[in-house]
C-alpha cells in the first residue's frame, strides 16, 4: 500500500489537487463523511486536498448536507459511490443526485468537466489492504497523465 502511494505521488501532483467525496441518497438528500471510510482515508494518506466543507464536518459520522451548500463540497474531482451490491447502477446514482438537486452537474465544477466518478461503494468503503491498493490504482488510472480542468477555472 505504501509503495502504491509513493507511485501515485510520483505520477500525480497530489498537493495541488482537491478531491471531494460527496454522495446522494435515494431519499433526495446529500451526505458526506470526514473522512469517507476507505477511499477518504486513502486520499488523506496520499496527500490530496479535500474541500474545507468536508474537513470541517465532525469525524466519523454520516453528515447530511443541505443542497444549498453543495458547491462548498466541490473540487477538482469528485468521487461518489453507488450500492452495486444492492443493484444500484451509476446511472441510478446520477438520478439520485438529480432528484436531490436538479441541474447538480451544471453547478459542480467536477461534474461539469467530466471529473466526477461513480465507483462501487462496497469496494471503495472497504478498509482491507487489497481494497486500499485497488483504490490507489483507481486514482492513478483516473488522474495520472490526463489533462483536467483545475477547480476554479
């Protein structure tokens, strides 16, 4: 895992990239953790920045986010999860976002610029060694060597 993090840092300027982990639920709400279990820990270990709105949340709790504050949780990239083990597809997860805030993708920099990723919740909330290595490899594959639009542009 540590060797994978070193490789990630060699390939990606982690200190200048903000990654958010926000989620929409099927009841029309948004939520976030500080940090999101699994991938949130990996983001911290790697040295990525997280939005201030996430770091200000109480740690270890599922925090409901008002739709009016959604932009505070934006970043260069957004990683959100879907419950594929319960049959929820990425498309359905996108619909949850749309139900909670119609037009959310136009509002969020990461989504508007194709920098929002929907990943399997079971795999990205897992705390196992294998899952963490897989999460790092996924970060490399979606960020390293690809041009992206930095947040704020």
